[in-house]
C-alpha cells in the first residue's frame, strides 16, 4: 500500500466538531475577578504582588543595606557625644550592670565554634580602654578624628543593637546640635529607601508567623502590624558576620515582636511574662488534645497549673460594661451601684428628716437652735460645743447643759418613743 504524502494527510484530517450549546455557554461564561474591599484584603493582595527575593538579589540588596546603615550609623557615632555614650555603656557592662547581649546582637543560634556578644564586648572594651588611656582628657575630640575612626570601624564590624544606637544618636544630637541632626536625617532617609524593597519582599514571612498565633487574643491584622515592626527592626541589626540568610534572622525578630505584643497588649490588665508563656502553652496543648500536666517548668521554676488556672484574674476574659443585652439595655444597667442609696432608703430618710424637723418645733427657740447646730440639721455640718457657744455668746459647758435639756424634753414628749425606734432602725 503506497504511503500517503504529507499534503494528503492534511487533506484527510478530520475537521474539528463545532462547539455545542453547552460548550458555547462554558466559553462565554467567565468568572468575574474578585475585588478586594476590606483593608486586610487589600493588604494581602499587595503582599502577594511582591515576588520573593532570589539568593543573588538578596545578597545585592543586603550589601547596599549594610553600606547605607553603616553610613547612617557613622554620621552620629563618629562624634564626641556618640563615642562617649558608647564608652559609658562599656563601663556599665564592666561593672556587671549590663549584659553583653544588650549592646551587641548575636546570631540567631550560636553554632559550635561560633563567637557571639560575650566574645566581642570584652574586645571592644579593651580597645576603648587603651585609647582612652593614651588620648588624654578628651579622648573622642574632633581634633583626633583620625585616631577615633578605627574605633568606629571596630564598632561597625561587630554591630550594635537598635536601642543602644538610639541612645547614642540622641546623645550625639544633644551634644552637637542641628547641623549633625541634619546629616543624620539625610543618611537615615537614604537607608530607609534602600531597605524598602527588602521589607516588601519579606512581608509574606510576617503573614506566616502571624498565622501561627490564630486563633488568639489578638486579631490577625494586629499581629501583622506587630510582626512588621519586628521585620523593620531586623533590618537595623542584621550583620553579615552571622552567616545566615536574612529571612532566617528576620523570622526570629518577627516572632519575638509578636510574642511580646501578645504578652503586653492582649489583655486589659497585663500579666507577667511567665504567666502568659504558660497560658499560651496550655492553650496549645488543649488544641492538640493534650491534657495539661499538674506542674509546668519555665526558666528553672515550677508552677502549679491548677492553682494558676483557678484564678479568674488570670484566665477570665474582660467584659465591657457597654455590652448590649437582649432587653436593649447595657450590661452596666443591670449592675447595682452599692455606693448609691436605694430609692426606699432615700424615701425613709426624707420621712425621718421631716419627722425630726416637726419634732423640734415642740422645743423652745434656744433649745431647737442648739440641737440644729450640734447635729447639723439644716446646716452644712455639725458644730462643736465651743463653736455653738461662740455663736450664742455662752460657754461650751452651758451649751452642753442646754443640749441635755433639749434631748430630755424630746424623750419625755409623745414623739420620744417613735424617735427612739427610728434611731434604732
């Protein structure tokens, strides 16, 4: 049988079947794109639009970031005020009042053979101590700027935590005035522009960390905000000597920021850190179907969980007094005010006041006036015997005698029994 040529194959090819009505409906009906309206949805769409950094891109961005940050840090640290503040912190560390990790950041987890803040801070102290002993009274003066430049290089190589850097910046600006403040602000603006893409490309990491704490006492958008703060702080303290990727380092900062927010902002009344840690662990065990043990250890101490969980101030939730009820009233409307008198007590007090006032009408003018002043009836306050004596121009002993005569007259009259019962009631 002769073989068909290529042109014959094309001619004999079965033409495509026309699309039926159902197929036309399927092709005509296209799903309309969903439009994000809520702020959280808009934010999530914005995060999804940023692609992740490749290792090569991340390396280039981090190189520019570290260079801009060093320029910003050098603008205020390489000054007499900044170096003096840093030297004071080193002296505080030497006396044992400050930890080395409070000055110098370390890698996320120290590996075997890797050195951290405990190694770098003593070396910095030795370098500064030798310089101060050699330089004289003002070891960080502008005139010896060439000698202090290598001190700044040592600091930048090791790296400083963001909070101490803020103290050094404020000390330098207070010492040197507006000109230095302007240079610092310009250098910081350059640093902020460079770190923008790095933050945008790692926002998905914040979402991943925040989602791990849902459900919880804080909403998802609040956790995202706290995690973003941790991500921003990570850009200010990351150092290339850690030999880890920026995402690994930023993950710990983000998680720390979220946990700290849960400890400090999730409750109306702040609980100690160890209590919030234990409660979070108990809640996680319950979600996993694990019964919490009788005791739990945290930072070397053991706590009795039943005793902690039985305290309503620890496990109880806060309720707003403005919370609505089924009868269209607020919760505050159903709580009695024990300090305010009840309507019955107010009516009884008014009746007693009227009865006492009418009973005094049976006395003479002098006796009635003495009792009114003595017990504050119709006056702002009760008066002493001496004050009444000064008003009437007699001695306090005479006022006491008049008071006894008036009270005896009230006991002997027809209303005396009723007044005695009202006084006892």
